[in-house]
C-alpha cells in the first residue's frame, strides 16, 4: 500500500505504539497515509483498536512473515 510517511515502533510495547501513532497522525495533513511498523503482536491489535476511538481511518494491517513484523496503515483525518 502506498504511504506518505513511516513510523517504526519496533521494540516498543503498549501503550507507546498507539500514543506515538496518534501523535504522528495529528501532525499529518488530512488524506495522507501513515505506515506503522511493529514487531509486537499485541500492538498490531491494540493500535487499530485505540485509533478507532479517533477520526483517523485504519486502512488495514499486513503481517510480513519473513520479518515477523506487522504493517498497519492509517489515513490522517482532521
């Protein structure tokens, strides 16, 4: 998926990935896409759940088996 910015939160545990994702999305222009990379499975579930409480849109999550990482995509909404 095409993204405008990447945020690597590998090595971080909840709730830090969600907090960093929210902070980054607040800085972005509406309509731009943020790719969030994590290696922590619980974050791949909690970040979209936490962001569902905001206006930002979760566009999907991909698991990259070779790297054992999750790529989460969010669209910034004002």
